[in-house]
C-alpha cells in the first residue's frame, strides 16, 4: 500500500463543488481532502481510487469543546477520480527506520570565546540518529556524535599559547543537535565541545 499527500485540497466523491469550505460540519466529513495530510491507498475501483488517513488523527479528550480532525477523517474511505488523483497526489518516501548511524561532515564551526571566530576546518564525524517525527514531508532527527578533526590554536582562542604563535592540533569533537530532512536535502544545527 502506498502513502501519499495531496499538494492542494482535493475533490472526492462526497465533495459539494458549490462550497469552498474544507469541512462539512453537518455530517462531519471533509468537503475537500485536506493537503498536507498523510493518506494511504486502500482500494482501486475502475476510475476511482479509495484513500484513508494513515495514521489516524489523535482524538481529543472527553469534554473538549474543539472538534478534532479525527471526527472528519478517521476510518472513513474517500474515493477520488483517477485524473484528480494523478494531478494532485504526491508519493511519500517511506522512512521506517527510527534509529540509524551516519557519517557527517561539519566544515564550519563558530567558536564563542573572547574573540568570536568562525572557522572552516574539516571534520569527519560519526553520528547516531533518532527520528523523532515527521511533519508534512520533513523528517526530524536528534543526533549525537563524535569526530576527528583539526583546529588552529592561538592566543585568542586558547590559554597558554604566546602571542603570534599558531599550533595546528588534532581534535576529538563531541556534539549533539537537530537535523531536518526534506527529500534528499539535509540540514542541521549542532552544539559541541572539542
């Protein structure tokens, strides 16, 4: 079974095209299938493709006065005409691994000592990645890692070094941070110590 998102609100068999509202509050169904919601294909019947929300929305606690999307979507089957589906659906790349190991290069470092410096020293690091969730098409990861690199030490960024002396030293860097992944593009921000 495939998972997908719709790029824009999408008509289904219960859509009233005279209305522009996303939700039909009379019978608690969406008038248009909302974009940015994760669906799975569960049926193909001729020119119609049947989809359900996956995973289901969390229901609000008893006594809550707000209406949850669960009331509109959970466990309901919606049929979309094939042409509408092909024009507006986008397949989601599945990312089932919650933990992974990776190699990370960190070519830029900001050092907040007395004289703040921004360095472009090469580092090669190994990371442990924990996927904490997905929002729309973006995966969120918490990472911890360690790596080897080099740093230029001088009297501005280190104690015990005399003025005008520069030392290239090997470093062991420990760090943690947050990384975002959108399709094949990765970006993150990290804090660590050498």
